[in-house]
C-alpha cells in the first residue's frame, strides 16, 4: 500500500495508537459479556499473541528465502540452473531486453563505452534484465547463462604477479586467491541479506504492509533538535573522516536528470527516480513552497545472487589514498606529471595547488569571482572547502616525498619515484588512521578488543587471505555516516595566533575554492584545528539538512540526512533490529524495551513516526543509542565500524606493517613510518604553519598544547637511500 501524503501517514499512526488490544476487548466485552464469549476472546488473544511472537521471530531471523539463498560467493554463482531453467531464461531474457528498450528504461546513459563509468551503466542494463527474470523464476540466476557481454562485466579478466612490489592502482591482485577482492568497481559486500519488498529491488515497506515514513519527515522530526554539547574532537577529525570515507567508498551515479523526478507527469520521470516529499510546514522548504526533491537510485549491479539488486563501489576498498591517485589507471594518468615521480600542480602566487578540472566548467564560480574547480583522484574534492584543503595537503606530501627520494636516489626513474612515494604516503595514511583517527572513536581497550592497536616494536604478521576487505553496505550506507552529526553550521578561519578571524556558513564553502586561490589555506587549517566538532548524536546541522550544496544564487539545497536514510532503503539495508541481532546485542521486543538503549524522549519520538519498532531504519536507530563505554558511538555502530576496519587491516596484503611481502618495508623504514603523524603532514605541507597541537584531532588543552613544528617528529627519508630499482 502506497501512502500518498503525510496526513494519510499521520492518520495511520493515530489509528494504530487508538486501536489497542485493551480497547478492542473492552468494546467486545460491553456488547457480549457471556462466559462463552469470554473464553473465545481469551483463545483469540492467545492465538494472536503466539502469531505475533512467531512473526517477530521470523522477522528478526531475516527469513526471506528462495531456493538459491545458499549462494554466498562468486564461485557458486555459476553452475546451478538446470536445463529447463536455462531455456526458460533465454526466452525471458529476450523478452526483458525488448521491454527495456521499448520502455527506454535507464535510457539516459545506457551506452557501450570504454570507460569504467560507461561499463557501470552497461552493467546496470544487465542487472535490470536479471531482476525482471528473477521476479518470474523466483530464484537467483546462474551467471553461466547470462549473455557474454554481461559475464565480462561481472568477472573481469586479470593478470596478476605474486612478485609485484607495489599495489595496483585499481586494487586488483591484492588477494592472490581472489583477485577482485577490494578492487574498484566491484559490488559492495553484505553482512545481511537485503530486505527488498519483493526480494528483488522494491523498497522495503512497514511490517504492516504500507510505505515507511517519508525520509524528510523523519529528518525534521528526529534530527532537528540538538541534545548534547560539543565534543573535544576538532573539525579536522570530522573532515579527515570524510576524506577517509572518500578513499574507500563511492557509489556510482545513475546518468539522468533527477530534477524531473518531481514532475507531475510520471512519463517525464527517469526510471531510477524516487521522490523525497517535504512536509507542508517544513522549516526550510515550506516557506518557499518546495514540496518535493528528486532522488536517483544507485545504478543496479550484479552480486552473489544475480537478479537481486546490488550496487558497485567505485573506489578501491583499501586505505590506499585512491582519492589522491584515482581508483583506475586512466584517472591516475591525468594526475601524474611523468617527471621525477611528481603529481601535477597548478602554481598560483608561488603556491602549489591542485590542477584544475576543465570538465567542470564554471561550477566553482563564487560571489567574488570566477574560479576553476580542482582535479584530484576523486571528483568529490570540490564538495566543500576543508576537503579541498586536505586533498591539497596530501598532493603536496606526495611531491615532497618524491623530491627527497630523488635527492637521495638520483638514479631512480620516474616510475620508481612515483611508486615508492605512493607506497610511503599510503603507509602514512594507514598509520595515521589507526594511530590518530580511530583513537578518537575508540579507547585503548576497545581497539585492543577489536585488533586495531598498532605495536611499533614489531611487524603485524596477521594478514588473512580468507578475509574479504570489501566495503560492507551496513558500514558505508549507515554506520560510517555517523560523521554527519559532527558537522557544525560554520567553517572557522583563524589567524597565526589561532584567534578567530572569520566565520563562514558551511553553505558558502560548497564548490567554492576562492580562499585557496587567495592564500587562505592556512586560515582554514587553523580553523579546523581550533573548532570543536559536535558530539555524535541524532542532531544534524541545517547546513547539511536542507542547505547541502546550496550555492550563493540559490535559496535551498538538499537534505543529507533524508538522502542517507533513503539511500539505505535504495540499497536494501535491513532495519535497525536486524543489526542488533547481527552484533549479538539485546533485541528490544517493545517500545518500552528501547528505553534501556536510548533516551526515553527519543524513543517516544521514534514511536510517533514509525508504525512499528520493527520498521526503524538503521540510521535513526544507530545514532539514537547511548554511547558505548569507550566509544564515540553506540554499540551497533561500534560493532559495524570495528568489523570493517579490522577487515581493511587484516585483508590487505600490502598493509604497511605486513612482513614477508615483496613490498614490505625494512625494520628501519618501518620505524620511520611509525614517526609519521598528521601534525607533521600539516607542518610540512601548509603554506606557513609553524605551530600546532601535537594531536590535531583533539582540541588544544593543557594535555595537548600548541607547540612549535620543530618539536614534531620527522620521518627520516634517508632510510630509503640506495634501494635498487
């Protein structure tokens, strides 16, 4: 049942609250109060109660099955359909393909091409036809009966060498038994089976058989009230988390125009369109009469159950700075100077900035003038100003390393200089992630429990070739989005004495590189070092919850919170209670049970917007939990984030601490990597920063004073002298 309006949804909520079991029994009792009717009523109540308990057990066990649910890996995707299935499949495929072309499904962008993004769109066509067939066959489809052009898109031909000293750009060949694990442009992993309404692709519904509450309605009702004071983490921690997220996650984009999704005539809608409907009294959209925002579903892909919708990760899964270098060789080529191992730069006023992206035209023009967008390994570099700063710093760090390596090893050629510089930069990024970023999230005991501690006295000999490092949906689409709640309304600019110079609304920094072109990079850095992030909870700033990507000539933007919840539904993310079960956490059976895990007022808010406790989306549930002891987030998010980071460490053959690999660092080199820090990165690559707190992800304090850059340890690159190429 599709709910057409918020009023209709509120009416359902009212009817649910009014129709309690007590009221129904009382009504029957007053009409017929004979002993016989009493017995019937009691029996009916018992039967209903048993049915409810059984249905809840079934629900929590994620029990949506077909006869191919046993398929769990890529090897078992190939040979299980019988001869009759294959013949029927061929006929259905032809019918579906004709239907797809007639209806022009996904027509805006389905074209055969050589780029990876072209292949994403072509794979989407194969996936859509597979979905059509699965709905009829009621089972997963064997890959061996897909057309050849589709099979080639699912399983890519790879040539790998176990002797390679360097990781590949696209992440392939990391695991020598599973060459595609962690590679760019492969499907996301799943801890739990997706909960599509039809077990194929339709968005999940309420357990009562109606639509789930509209996501903008949830955003306004649940995420608009600040409940906690700011944290002791800095906004640099927040933006580093965003940079790290962009290193390991990017969902492909469907080609087409989302602005048509809200047209009254459905014929004008792109087939991937969804609508985010805004409440009439919406605080942002109501006054300007914007009743709908368009939303495009992610391009479908083929996973371990062909015919059930999956999505692709455009980035490599590994912490490998693919947002610096690009996730494919084609993108890396655009960034390299091909001289002394350097990356390209654009020098402005004697300051090296990122090269310009000519393909984006005037997208980065600002109030005070016309500016070119930047080019980096990830197109999202231009999203907001602090992110541009971090990309600039890491580009400069690569070139700084390459220049020093060249001075120590003048005989090294361009390729060796590039690869060795990249190898060390990735090691620094991995070290900083484990040594500085994760300690803000989890205390020592938690990191020890999760296997995420760094021991700088020995190698980390725990590589596990059975552990898939691929990014999981529950992590990327929900848990690691906890950082959205850290974001403040403004971006601070601070002078050389760390005094506040200016505050910019966050919306004024979207697609706005003007400060970097005008020598303001250090002001932005000091601003991030001195500004507190919000604490992790269910509140998110209006600057990203209605003003996201709002430009100076616009009166509104997007709602990132609403879009994140909708993206979770788009990707088939199971509801909140499933994840508590997955993490072996106590499972609440009633709204009152939730009081143990969340504030009562928030539980009451959830109860006012969801028809059932079983309907709660993962993001509202995960962000609403009390923080776990020793963690910045609640127990469900703690579970999912820690599992993913352990896989990223143990499932990476080229992890910087690993011994006995062709590209392993020597013990002396590893000692130097352990000296790396984000404070040193900032000191070495800013324009003129000379003082900084030792732990830049925490606010300055007596325990974390601002010190001279001379006091921050340096990595001795002479340890890489005379390596024979």
